[in-house]
C-alpha cells in the first residue's frame, strides 16, 4: 500500500509538467478537499483509489507531455525505479448495479473511458486499472479495448491445467484485500482505454433494510477540461425483490428516478451532464414490506461463456415486521484472542464490540466470555443469566482482563465453550470466536470440533468466526464457521476497525 501511494504521489508531481490546451491550469480541487481531491479527512491521508481508476505506469519522465499540444519541456535525465503512477483523466463513466435480495449480493458493472493524456504521442507505456470492490467484493471479469487491441480476463487453473497460456503473472490480480488490478501493455500517448469491469459485493441487510455501497468517489484530477469534453454521468439500478411485496425506497446518494416496474423488478435511472465526476460513493437502500415471514427461490441458468456450466439457485427468507413473534432465548459464549499480536487498537475495539454485544442481549438470555492466549481465562465458571448486574460485572471484567500477551491456542477455548454450552437450559447455543492468529494443526481442530458437534445432535452450538488482519488464517475460520453452521466475517485492515 505504501509503495502504491508513493508511486501515485510521484505521478502527481510529474503531471505538473503538463500544459493543457490554451495554457490553462489543471482543474482545482473542490472546496473542502485536500490538494489531492480527497472529500473527507479519512481519505485525505491516502492515495489509494476510492473509485475505479486508471494510471499511466511511467518509467521515463521525459516522455511526460500533453499528446495534443506538445510543449517545451526541460529535458529530464534518468529513469524512475519503481515507476511513477499518473492518474488518467476519465472521459465517460456508466455504473450499472443489479440487486437481488435472495442472492445477498449486488452485481456491479462499470463502463468507463480513460485517455492517456500525459504521454507524448511518440511514446507508449503500460497502464494499470485498479478497482476497489466494496464490501466483500469479488471480481467477475473485465474487458478492455485500446485501439485495435482487446483484452479480457480469464479464470486460470492454479494447478497449471488451464488451456490459456499466462504471459505475465503480474498482469492482473488482487492488489490488496478488495482491490483488483489489471495491467494494459504498451498504450500509446493520446489513446483511449475503453473498459467494462464487473464485480460482486455484499448486499447488506440490517433491521429490515437492504443497502449497498459502491465505491464511486473520483478525485478532482481525473476531470478533463469541461470545454474539451462533456461529462455525462449515468447510473442504472435494478432491484429484484424476489417476492410480490411492496418495495420502499429508503435512501439514495444520487438522484434516481424510477422508470419502470415489472412484477418483482424495479428499474431506476440517473443520467445527467455534470461539471465534475461523482465525489461520493453510490449508496442505495430499500425495504420489502411484509407483515410476516416471506421468501422465494431465485434461479440463474448458466450461459455458453460461463467457466462453470452448472446452474445457480438461491433460497431466501425475509423476516417481515411482525413484532409479536416469540423470540428464542440465546446462550452465547464469546471467545476472544488476547495474544500479544492483538495489542493496541485491535483489542480495544474488540472489547468495545463485545461490551456492546453483551449489553444488547435480552434479559433471560445466558452468556459467558472466554479469553485465550497461552492461558485461558473465563468471566464465570458457568453460563450467567443476563441482567443489569451481570452485564456491568462482565464489562468491568473485560476492562481488567483484556490484556494482549502470549501466544495463540484455539482448541482449548473451543472445548471450554462447548462444555459451557452442554446444558444451555433450552436456549439456542452460539459461539462467537474473534482472533487475529495463524493457528497450527487447523485440520485436526476442524475434525475434532465436527465430531463434538455431531455427538451433540440437532441442538449443537452454532459457531461464528471473525478474523482480524491479513496474517490471520482466514481459510481455517471459514471452514470452522461452515462446520459450525455459523457465519464468517473479517476486517483485513485493522487500522480501520
């Protein structure tokens, strides 16, 4: 990340050599932004993209010049190693978002046109596309056209059985968590880059409301001069509720107009000529009105171009807004990693999160808290019934015992939690495990837990896991949550906790 940001900063300095048509100065950032066009304090300290971006990969600074109006430039000697990244200006952008409640994902398509505005027409360089994919994003594919050449992504068998020959392994892949990058070779100065990029990201559901947040904040320096190019911003949104219930629009970041309704599908559109590209993420939220539990099945057939020729289906349930339903009592054990690597902000934020979770349990529920490193410590020797006194005692206990030190031993606390839940008095047993560690013997842990859960029958505890940081064994946590029929989630960047 630091290398990438340093390369972009070098590129922004290099772009000062450019003289725009008519001798005009580069576009100024909006009021309230920093010199890089970041719209808030959180983004101001970072040059990582917060919208799909294209960069010129420049190794020879002498090649940097306007392709249409060459100017006198003092000669620059030497080469840049590592190369600088100059953000390219964007001429067109169209965003298409398809939300399907039953799939719990939003499929995003971005169609954009960038041009290599910072290189003389007698030279060429590689260009890099970087796409931030939002919440739990996953790349679906990309097609790029430059002049008479075209490129597209392909699913490659990591075992080497793919029929496609890989020329450069660094030509595409994950830059960091939720950032996809693709390198386009030998783009000539002044050429246009046409790109269609598709990815999926999580459709969030909270308190009866679906929402999606698409990275769509463009810094000021990707805006070409308004006198040269008319900037038309277009956003298309399709919502498939999956049920024949009323869909209520709760909020949107951009002015959307409802165009049509076709059964369970709604179509929205935003299309306008703008002075500058969007400086805020595209957000959209809606709810499906229902007085009781409802659901459905969505089926998607495979196409001839699919790498996997199997059909896909999704079964979903919506809880509705019936407030009179009986709520099952819960028995919850929180397992928290307090090893030395959790020191500082991670353990403080986890302590705050567990305190909030305990406070939100209902009276009549049961809970316990187990911390582990080289040793194991429990808030209580048994499950405690939730009330004001036990909640206060638990928070005070966490303030004293959430101390980061020692190593990571996950099997011992899991066994302890399963034993605590062996008699949950008719309440639904649940385990929440939070760790940033890379464990040993993870296969044996999974086998042991699976055996213990099987022996407990139909009322076995549900295990959910949460991983912190990029060094955590996330695959193990996914498998453990799958075995425990629970949920897995992660915060890869602990600085953002």
